[in-house]
């Protein structure tokens, strides 16, 4: 039987005459783009080729865009099916490291409908690793979280799901001196617990947004270069939620000396938080003489009710964009980023470098099926009519 190009690789066994398992993805040596040699930190040594690349770019006629602007969209929602969205680019490097270290399990953090947690669970299972997901939720009662959207896929992967109270990423000291453990600390403690049971877990921070994960979007920028984006566009806009995607694009854009201006719309926290995040990673890459504010424009004011919370107006906008363009956004990231982008082209057009904008669609399609969008469909029935078929007499 001929093996397909996705590389079905027989795992080595003590008895070479028997087949114990197959692996779909093989560890490949990684050769970074030439321009990344300017970075002081060492590049990754390996990569798993998982995403369906390159993702396409095409025009996008979104309702409400002011005259004079031209909008295009980069479809990173098409990087795969169950393995879809921007997280896959980061996981190509993170999970390559896990495979290289012969880990038998993977741990990560996210919200109850986390795209990153779902992608990590799917890929972990495909690589033969047990997924452990620390998911933040208002009410950590398993009977109340449901089984829809990304969470359904998490459970289909046989993930061990630990429901955690809502916490920030970092530890916090309250005014009375009490230590409130952040999610990274909780994850480290859980990893220690697994090690005490004889496992070799690989912990991944929120969104896969650490120094290694950011290489996914340094590499994505190289794809943009090859697609002629630097010559064709004035601005690029995306959501910023954990920070890795925006940091990678902004740092790469700076090193390529591009005229393109990078913008990111905050869907949680605020601009100050993410400027610090990007500044910290600029330092980790060993860059001197440049700050985050010089390489990216962070836009506040479009979080709405808060992270992963939606207003009826926002959901109706999601339906409007879907029915008029055929592009489905997710309500947590890309919807709010697109709303912010359109509003800023109206209110503050001077902050854009020019009039030709590329919007980065970072995925999240599975979260659309968590029931939130469905709850308002009857109120927008003009755009999604349903009729009972009447048999002619």
C-alpha cells in the first residue's frame, strides 16, 4: 500500500517485525528565514508540518467599509479542519519540541471555548499524547458547562479537563497580601503532579504565546513576503488576545524594513498590557533600541462586555458579515477585531498608513457552534428565512 504525502510514519518498536503505532506527522529539521538571523535568540531546530499552507488572500467586501478603503483578508481560518486557525502555526513549533523531548502528554490553559486548547487536544491525540486542559469558567461545575463548540471536540479527544476559576495568567497579590495563583502557576503545579505519577508532560502557556510559539508567526510573515503582501498593502489588522500572533507579525515586519503598518485590536486586557507583553518578547529575542509602540498600533475600546462575552449587537454584526460575504468570523476574536477595524476607518482614518488593508482571519470557527450565535438567529430572520413546505393540492 502506498503511503500518502501527509507521511504515515511507523513508530519504532522493540520488535521490528510488528507495527505498534503510526504517526501522521514527522519531525523535520527547521531552516529559518534569512532575516531571522538578526534575532539574538536561537531559532527552533525542528518543526512539524501540520497546517495547510499557504493560506489564501482575497478581497473582502465587508458592509460599512468607508469609500476609498480597499479590504482584503488572509484566510488563516483555512489552515485545517479540526486543526484550524492561527494556533496551528504556533503548535507546529511547540509540539515539535514536545515530540523531540519524548513527552507522553500535553497540558495547556484557556477559556471554556478555547480555540488553542481544542487545537492542542486534537494534535496531542494525533501525536499519541494525552491532552490535559485547564479551562477557566465562571462556575466550575461539570454539570453546567455543556458539550458544544470547541468543548465538544476537547471531549471527543478524550481530554482530561480540569475546570478552574477565572484567573489571570500571572500570579497576583491582593491588597491584604493574599497570593492568588495565576494560570501559569496552576499549570506548573499540575505538571509536577503528572511527573510524580511517572508521566512526561509538555506544558504550553495560554494561546501558545511564548518565545517558541511566536516563531509560528515569524514564519507566517515569510509566507506574506512570498505572497507579495509587502508590495500590495499599506496596513495589516488582526485581533490580539494572548499576544503571540501580533508580536510575531510586528517583530517580523520591523526586521524586514517594511512600509506596512501593523495594527491589533484588543479583545481582552488592554493596550498597555499587550505593549508590555510585546516589549518583554522583544527583549527575549535580544533586540535593542526598539519598543513595541514603534512597531505596532494597539487599538482599545472594542472588548464589549469582556473576553468571550458578546452583545446582541455584536452577534447581529456577525450574522450580517456572514450573510453578505460568506466569511464566518468567531465572536471572541475576529468579530471584535473586524468591528474595531471598520469603526477606526470611519473615526480615525489618519492612523492607517494608507487605504489598502489586509485583515488576518485567525480562525475560531468551532466556537460559533457553542449556542450563543444560534440564540439570536430568530431575531434576524430577514437574513435567514425558513419556510414550511406546503404540498400543492
